[in-house]
C-alpha cells in the first residue's frame, strides 16, 4: 500500500519536470469548445448529400492513405483520467485533426464543386472548424503541428467519392472530440 502511494507521489512530482503540468491559463474555454464541437457534429452530418446508403469501395493502397487521417487514440489521453492529468496532449491531437480537415475542406475536393461554395453546410463546417481550432490554440500558445501535406489535385470524377470518405471520417473525429469537450465542460471548467 505504501509503495503504491510513493509511486503515485513520484509520478506527480515528475509531471512538472517533464513539462506535463498544465497551467490553468492554458486550459481551453471548455463550454465554448463543447458548443462549437456539437455544432460541428451537426454540420458534418448535414454536409452529406442526400443519396441514401452508399458503400464506399476499398481502393488499392487504402490502408496507406488512412494512416494520414488523424484518429483520437488511447495514448492521446482523451479519456476522463487522461484529461484530469494532462489535457494538453488530447487537445493537441484534436487540434491536429482540425488542421487536417480544415485543409481538406479548403481543397479542390470541396471547392471544385460550385454548388458547395454557397452558404451551405460545407462552408459553415469549414468556418466552425477554424473557430474551434482558434479556441484551442490562442495566439500566445503555439503547438507544433505535423506537416500535413496538401491534398493532391483531384479529378472531377473522384470528388464525390472523396467528399463522402472525408465527411464520414470527419463525422467520427468530431463525435469523439465533442465527447471530450462535453466531459471537459462538465468536470474541468472552473
């Protein structure tokens, strides 16, 4: 029993030494992030064109291309315990995902379709992604972001399939992010 307490104390003392302590001033506005992430979930679902159920074909090398898609994983610390200990690694992963999807929504996959450029859900989705990203990274705090390569230009015949794949992936990503922010707003807000 004493050994586990000593180990826990040692771990708690090691966090600041490793730069893992999170100053209160660097915590996001959890309630604002929760509202915006919920809006993102709604927009991601409404951005789908009404076409019923579509089975997306697997492409050769599909496993290689999905490695570039950001996923929130266990080691990112987005679980309740991880958020209590150090929310920054989780928030950084969410930020990286937002940057990734923001670039995709700004690519010709979406901008090459004039009907999507009006004030429709894709434009609102792009603006909301930007808003949440800015909430997560105030001007005085800069995270290193992995260099996300710009998507290569797509052919018009590829765009519908690519849009569907991107939007499905984005839906899954923002659903998890919304759960993180809901937990943060309920338990970590001052």
